C-alpha cells in the first residue's frame, strides 16, 4: 500500500492546477472568487513545496543509506532572495505552472513578485553562500548549509523625503507563514552559556562545564533543489528558544517581568541579523549568535555521524566543514570540547581530527573586518572554550618555538592572543592554525592573504595549505531566471538544449563563432533594449520621471563602503554634470546620453557611507530637474537594494562600475553577474575583475587606476608629503568645491565626506580621479560604435564559463572536501 500510494513530482498541468486549488481550499481556507495575487502566490508556493518535499525526502533517505562523506557550509548569512521561480525552474515545472495559473486567471509574473525576499545576509558573502548551495545540489553533492533563522533579516532601507538620507526599518519577513521551511520541532539541542568550567586534573585534559544558562536550538529546514536533478539538499537554520517557557516561581509571586526575562534573552539570540558588513564591535550578542549556531550545528553533525556507528577517530573521513569567514571559528573550539570532554578522546588525537575537518575561507583583507573577541568576554560567556583556546595557544607556541627558537617577535605576531587591555582573541589566526586549507576568493586576493595577512603562517605550515578558489555565481538565477530573453537567444544560437549549457557554462564559448553575425548582433541588442525598458518602466513607476531607454545605462550596486568608492562615481557624475552645464546646446547634442543607477545599503552606524547616499540622492534631485541637461544625464538612487532588485538591474546594464581601490575588493561577484548578462566592466585592477579581463581580453574591459603595489606608497605619500587636492588634481578640486558651494544643498553637511578625500585620502581618489575620468571617456567613445559595443558584449558573455559557481563548487569538492556526487534515482 505504501509504495503504491506514494506520490511523485507533479509534471502534468492538470495535477498542478488540482494541487493549487486544493491548497486554496484547505491550507489557505479561502474561496476562489476573491483570491488575489498574493493568495495565488501562497497556493502556488504550497503546491510547489509539496514537490520539493518529495524530492528532499528522497535525497535525505538516499544519503542516509549511502553514508558518504559529507560537507557542511557554515555561514552566518544566506542571502537567498525569492524561491518560487527558482524552485519551478529546478523542478522543471515552470511552463506547467504558468499555464495552470493562467487557466485560473492569474499571470505568473504578477504572482512571482508577491514573494518577499529571504534576506538573511548583508552582501557578497551571504549571496555567495546561496549560489554555492544551488551549485552543490545541482551537482548532486552531499552538502548541507547551516545558519541562523533570524526573525528580522537585513533592514529595509527608506530614503527620507526631507533630506535624502537613509532610514532603517525592520524586515519582518516571517510575518506571513514561510512555505519554504519545514519546522523540525523534534530536532532540538541544548546550548549552554556562562557558568563555570572545572578541569578534572586527571591528566586527561578534560573539564566539566556546568551552570549558567541553557538555551534550546530548534531546526528549520529549507529545501535546496538542484537544477535538472531530483537531488534536493538541506539548509538547516537554527532558532533560539527558552528551555523553560518562563520562571514559574516569579510568575506565581506576581513578578511577571522577571518571569519572562530569561525567555526573552533566549529568544533574542536569533532575533536579528547584524547589519554590519566588514566591521564588528565585539558585541556580546554577536558572540552568543556565533556560539549558539556552531554548537547546535556540531551537535547535529555528531548525532548524524554517530548514527553511522563508525569509530570517532574517523570523524574527519566523513565530515568536512567549510568556515565562511571567521564567523564560525568557535566551531573549532566546540569540536575540541566535544571530543575531549564528552567523547573522552585524548587531546592530540582530537586535534588531529579537528585539523583534518575544517577549511577556512577568508573574504576580506580589510583590517577592521578581522574578528577579535575580548578575553574577559569569552571568559564570562564561554569559560570552557577560553581554557581550550589557551591550551591550543600553548601547544602552538611550543611548535613555533621549536621551528624558530627564540624568535619572540614572530611568536607575538602569530599568537592567537593579542596583548593589550584587554587581551583579544584573534579568530583568523585560530582559524588558520586549525584548518586543513585556507583560501582567498580570487587569485589576487589569495596572494594578498598569503603575503599580507598570514605570511608567518605560510612560512610555518608551508605554501600548499594556502590556495585559491575564485568565486562564482549560479547561472540559473543570474542568467536564465533574471534574463530569460538572453537565455533563449543563447539556446537558439548555440543550438544546444538550455539544460546543457546551464550546467556547463564553458559552452557559452560557442557564441564566439557567431560574434560577427549581424542577425545575432541585432537580436542581442534587442534583448538588452527590452531589459532596459523593463528597468525604465520600473523606475518611472517609482519616481514618476521618464527614463530614456536609448541612453547608456551605467550601474553601481553594492553595499556602501569607502573602499568600494561610490564616492568616486558620484564625484565623476558631478564632473560630467558641470561639463554639460558649461556646454552650448549644440555641443550637448554630441554627448553620449547616460542614465546612472546606484543602489545599496549603508551600515546604520557608518556615518560617511550614509552621507554618501545623501549626496547621491540630492545630486540626483538637482540633475534630474535641470532642463538644460537632463536629456543627457540623469541619476537614480534606487532604495532598498535586494536580490530581487539586482535581478531587474543587472540584465539592463550596458556597463557596471567595479571601482574599488586596488587590493581592497577580495573578489566581487556582481561583476560576474553583469558580464554574464553582457554588461561591460568599468573597473580597477582588483579582485576578480582581473580574472574577468584575463578571460574576455583587456580590449573588452575598461580598466583604470593605480595597481595594488602602488597603493601603500601613495598612502605613505599622503601622510608624509601631502599635496593639496587643488594642486594634485584640479578637476577633482573643482568638483569638491561645487559640492561645498551648496549647489546640491546640505549647507555644509557633506564636509566630513569631502574631507575624507581632501585629507588623508586613504582610498586614493585624488590619485585615481584623472584616470577614472579618462576611462569613462573611453566608455563613451566605445558606445558610439554600437556594432563594436555589441560585439564586446557578446564576447564578454561568451567567456564567463569560469565564473559559474558550479566550477567553484567543483574546486571545493575535489581540492578541499574530498566528497563525491551521487544521484537520487528517478
Ligand atoms: C564581522 C563583520 C563582518 C561581516 C561580514 C566581517 C566581514 C564580513 C564579510 C566577509 C564581508 C563580505 O561580504 N566580503 C565579500 O565577500 C564576497 C564573497 O567572497 C566578495 O566577493 C567581496 O569582494 C567581499 O567584500
């Protein structure tokens, strides 16, 4: 009865319709006659989810039986975006669902946009994690993600009408029930905080940690379907919850506040994503999040491992753990604690297991992003873990001392503890010491990781421990889904089924042999135009202003940060505006028309980044209202940047700006997404821009600016031989003065932002401005020859094979994790 009654994925339109209607009637308890788009979305989501669950279940059973080595991706952030359209694509039931919705009176486009983004991340690191999950499932690899189920994701960004500045509002994304998660109320672990740790002093190194506060971690599973396969992996997110509802004694005594105190503090752990990108302030709640998450995840892995009945010594043969930046570094200490204190494994054996299990990815060289935790805080919150850290330090010191006797300075540099008041624990050093391999996220960045961040460790452990895995993006979301017209054109041109090239992106190279075909050029241009019109329409709705889709679309979208130099871009726009203003109407007619788009959030406490947004918004208000120039130049800051907004912006770009100070952007991933949609790259010689140029050829990108090795020298000059900006870069000085002169309003509010350029100029705008302006001129010139431009665009897309996250995940699976694919049978 069981097997004959089990259902499979619905592939017939009529079954999809039945399922949707059934969910409207039962799950939603709604009547069909007043169903709105949101209701239709909910029902379609539930119908799709049923299919996902079937495959998800099969996959879990498959791998439980098979007992392969598994890999776990530990990330505090997963920036998933919307799920429904991706699920339909991967299940292969998009056309059927479209048809079914249409027969019920709904358009699928209107239904899909009802979904709220799952925005449990800040930026690049979180979106990378999402792309990696997609590729792992698509490649049928036994990979799970582990993260936190924040009640509030990244804040919603509003722009204040009065002054153009950023306002933050909460993102209550779980307001409506979330169909994409399965609450696993039976998968629960206890996580301890505070208390005290007593060493046993029996020579075993063991200790007993007791007392303090115990919090429950409850699992929520998010299904991650692969493309063109039944394999559906799991992303397990933890929610915190009090161990006991509330303190009954206080409750009975009428002290209600005290009664719920503990329960509030437990729930607070997973209440909100920290909105900081690249900085940390040593906040206790952040450390609590990190431990809560790593402890629950490791307990879960250990339970799964023990169910296999293998000796504990083989833990690393069955488990690989990738640390997404230093945020999960406590997992190292926690596994030591579990092995030594709970499994009775001798220290050195435990250390061997640990150092064979972990792999560490570094995502930034900015010093302010390197996590450090005050020793007193660790002592208070995790007393046993502090003991273990000091034990690791002691043994590590002995081994360094043995190799480099008497080299005290080296010991101080390499120590996991930074001296000072208070002492601080250097999480990056801990991650390096305990990991089997360490990688950066692009060739240049991996080189900087070796040369600038960890040179002593390279010398100590040897070069082979440090390598590179260049980032990648999933072509399913970032080409097929967000740019369906281009995907179709590629399929037609390559004469290959879509699912072939979408799984082997190197196949795009086949476009090269058609570059000179006028028919392809024409269709290629038409697709771009169509995407630009979609964006123009979107912006017109939002701002009530006309947008000229025949103008060049120039886009910079990413977190606001000084090193990313949105400031350079906006100062360049002002420069262009002033030039236009000074031209005769006749002269203006020869200028390349341009629409500039910005989007991105600033960390709520990052003053200069918020000022930059305010400047962009106010410049846009002046420029867009200027009848002399606004046909030639307009500017938009699109609020509340998100994955979904990126999906509209990226396909519409003629060019994207990737203009970080050389040596600061570890990789960048939007650069890859733009190029995949045929948007050319205006950028510095930094991060993955370099590898993109290597692939497409330097004549197909627009590079400018000083190179990484020059940057330190320039900064030295700024400090010791400063030259006033008027002298060094008169054109830039004029732009700064224009802002100071109040033509964009503000009455002096922008001075602190302008002064970052006038004084110190850490991100070398004064050194790069002239070459930036020249590069922009070259872009304008190139755009005049539309045929040449389209050819560059086709060549760019054609050479993006390397930047598929499928390639990146293959690198990790083979060179790092040593895991194998296994297909769930049909
Ligand atoms: C502790 C505060 C904090 C928070 C986030 C420190 C560091 C981070 C991330 C590592 C910042 C980040 O997202 N880095 C970006 O990672 C992307 C994926 O590898 C790269 O493409 C970007 O260049 C890098 O800035």
